C-alpha cells in the first residue's frame, strides 16, 4: 500500500480506539481534501506535503481530542497555503471545523520577533485570546511539535528562529495547559537548535554512561517492583533519565557540570486509586532513605495547571539520589496531556465540544479544586480565553496589551501621551480608520502625528476604554484649557447644586466655605470648577460631598448647642435650681439656649398658645414659627439645615401681647371695615393695621394686624369677626 495511505489508516485506527462511532467517510474525505489541496507542495525532505497534516492529526488524536479537531488538524494549512476557503471547508466539514482551521491560520500569521519576557507573556496571552477555542491552541501546539521534529531539513536561520519562538511561546503555553509531555519534547527539540554544543554535551555524556544509567535504573526499578509485589499493590513502575533541557537548566542555574547534577533519574509508580498512592509512598520511604524537605503532596494541593502527584526524593545505591513520582492513571494522563486529557472525560456526556460552554466546563473543574493556586490559574485563563483584553502590534512588532474594546486613542496614549496629544490619524493594518474603531487581536496599529495637531477633544474621554488614556487626556485638558474648564465646570456644578436644593449662599458663607473646600480638596471654588471642567471630578460627586459636609457642619452646631445646654442644666442642678427656664422676656424658651435672641416670624405670626418650633437663623437669633407654617413643614426643611431646627416652648414672660395677622373674606358692602373695626374696639384689641380691597364679584378681602394676649383671646376675636354680616371666612395668615 501507498505509505501515505498507510499512515492515514493508522490515524483512522487511532481515532476509532476512543471514538467507536467514528464516521470514517468524513475523516477520509478530509484526508483526501487535504491531499488534493496540497498536491503541488512538497516538504523540505521531499515527501508529499500531506504527510505534515497527517502527522499533526496523529498528535491531536494522541491527545485524545474530538473528531472535529482531528479533521481541522488535517486541514490546518489549507487556508494559508492553498486555494481552499473558510466557506468551502464549512460547506464540506461543517462550521465548527472551518472555525478551528481559521483559528489556527490566524495564529500562524502572527508575526513573531523575540523580545523581553514581558513582551513574551503578552504574546502568549495574545495567542490564547486569539484562539478563543482552546482546541485551536492544542492543534497549533501539535503543528509546532511536528515542525520541530522535522526541523533538521530547514535552513539554520529558520531553525533558530522557530526554536526560539517554540522555547519562548509554545513550551510555556503547553506548560500552562498542563501538557508536560509536549512541553518536554518542545524544550528538548528547541535546545538542539538554540545551543547545539550544550545539547550535545549532555546527550553525549548521558550516552557514554548509558550502561551505568541503565543498570541503575533497572536495579532500582526491580527493587521497587519486588516491594510492591510483597505489599500486594497493583502498579506499574517506570524509570527514566530526566529530560535534557531540565538537566541543562539545572547546570546553568547552579553553574555546575553535568557530573555534579545529582538527580538525573526519575521513577514513576502508577496505581489505580488515590489511597494506594499513599501506601506506595510509605513503602518507598521504608525502602530508601528520604531526603528531608523534598516531599511534595500535589494530590492534596494540585498545581495550578491541574497537575497531581506525590513527589519524593530518596537516596539509593551508593548514595545516589533520585526522584519518585506516585500517581493514579487518571493523574498520569492529566500530567501528560493536561487540559487535552479532559476531553476524554467530557466526551459522551453531551457530545458538544469546542464551544465556550466546553471551556466553561474546564473552568468549573478547576474551580472545584478550591485551591488558591487553581483560582489564580482560572483567573489567568479567564483573561486569556474570555478576552477582556486585546493584544495588538506596533509597526515595530511590539505587542501592546489593552482592555477589550480599546480604540486607536487607547493605543496612542499607551505608546506615549505625546503621541496621543499629537494624533491626527490612525491606521489599522495599513488602512486609515476612525478613532473610535475597536481594535482586534493581532491588528497592526500605526498612529499618525503632527506638531500642529489640535490635541484631544472632550469626546475622546468617552471613546477611550483604558484609564491610562483617559487620565492622560484629562491631564492635557487640565493644562491646556483652564479658562474653558472653569466655565464648563461652574455651569455643571451650579445646575447640580440647584438640583440638590442647596443655595449658592449656603456654601459661600464665610464660616462654611473653608471647610467645604477642604472637604473637596481644592484651594478655591475656581480650582474645583476647573477640575469638574476637565473631568477630574464629576459635578454630582462634588455636590454630594458638599451636602454631606453641610449636614456634618450643622450636626456639629446642634451638638455643640446640646452640650452647652447639658452643661447649663448640670450647673443649675448643682445650685439646686430648677433645670428649666420658666421665664423669659418673650415668653419663649429655646431648648438648650438661654438668653438667645428670639423673634416671631412674619410669615405665620404665632401667638402664645400656638404649637411652635424654632429655626436658628444666621445672625438674627431664633425665629419662631407655628408648626403648621408651610415654611416650617418637614418636607420643606433643607437637608443641610436640619441641624438648625430646634424645639421651643411657651413659658412665663414679660411680653404681654403678640402681633398676628388675620384675613377676613366677606361680601363687599358699605360699612364692612367700620363693622370690623368696631368689633375689635369692643373687644379691646389693639389694631396695628387694617386694609381692605375689593376682589370683584362683589367680594372683599380685609387684612388686619392685631395684638392679642394669647390663642384663646384670638379665637374669641375670630368668632366675633365671623358673626359680622356678610363675612364668610376668618383665617390666620400663613406663609
Ligand atoms: Mn502546519
């Protein structure tokens, strides 16, 4: 049989092993589609190009991914290298496959240049974010693995480039996803090209002493196996040399030669269930001397990338230390294939794969580990996979990390505030775009600047998505547009103040203003207006703070008054005097205040006997209102003045009469005023003023200001006035 076809059948067999219901026709047509598409191409080693996608599909099947992923792996280079299109692939193999292929193609197109570590991390995140579907990343890793395996046919320059990219980008991603096996192979393959001499030194040394190593491995393995049989523990034991790159790293980190690297050997004991793991551990520690401080329980506390095992280092024959890892088969599979391993468990539950839900499931799995490291991992994955970030390139190939939805404005200010302030145009992938266009992962963004640029406008504040850009725009507006800011700020502050029902004079009062400015942290109102104008502070926030401060100031005043009253009462008690003041000139006692100035409000003209309340005015003492006066109504009391309303009561006093205003409504007739005047004269009531006016329809209103002793006398007078012919109402004036 044709060797290529043979490889295809091997793939089909591998897929069938874990997909009993495999649609072989669909898989085969994907293979022939790829074979036809790539028919003109050859690999560097001369073999038909389709051997590459076939090998990638094999790796994907080895990971245990679903059939769509295997098909996508077969087609992964079609869009990039051949006439095939997204639409055509979707038509033949379904939209999910087309999207996977599209995803891998996008990752392939990312231009890579080696940078410092921070840039690398951004680039890794960008790839993850671009992938959206985690399977895209897994297929891409498989693709890279096969390319690295066949890298010896490439030019030296290309070998080094790809090896560096693999070491800096793909191996760390494989590690993050818990795919240890892929990670190790990618690292060792990369090292081969990045430091051929160092690589050879290690492999040569290992090969020279291979008999010693093999003997040691075999000896220890036999010893462990014998002990396990004795303990009747069903398990498999594997011994191996540590992989080259981990030895290499150790040598460089500790600056030692290969002869001094002591833990070259690693053993694995794999069992069926967790409790057996701890039994095995007991046996191993009984058999060999454990190295203190080297035991790690990653079963109780899994690593962030889901890795689980018990690790211990023990001393074997001739004092040679070695590591033993103990784990179940499930854990083993997870350690080797990481996130990919979980496809196997998921399969069959609902058959739906590769959507966001499927990732949601991985997330839940990780969350269920309830471990802070795992949480951290979930958080990173969320950032990576759920794209609340966007990654774009500068024309120089630097990766810039911005919040999702970021615009060219955010990009420009991320580069430098001078770039943002002088921006006149923005290009994305070489095309001029509007400033508010959201950037996409992988976009190459270029900012056109000019010395004569107008600078940012206020609208940019709304367009920008990053705090950084907004802050920088704010800074600029603050500096360059002060006059304008003050006008803008003042008008929005004043309108917000009106809305809150606070008068400007309540703020500008001499004793209050300094405290208010301190509260909002400004030296003057003008400074505050400027800040509101450039957006450093919202008018609403300023007004809220000021209102809180006014309430506080008034509460302090009331508290001060209350404290004074308490002190007075205490003093009075000490002198055996009655605590309450029972006499005052005006006949009014203000709670907590002695000898204060009292005046009777003109709006409601209270008389002795009326239920009353007091209001502490600014500089005119306490003004007394009737409790039914609209000006004293609870709903009309301003929040900032609540502390000024005080309780008052009637006490004995020198004042004999109180002025009060009445309004008499009557039929308009001759002699009305005369009759009213004579009723008042008969009752011996002093009249301050009396005026009458006709209001049409033969009706008249008479306003009188009289002086009465108390409420009782007033009521009597009102009854008498009501009895006058033609009068239909007698009312006290309020408000
Ligand atoms: Mn490829």
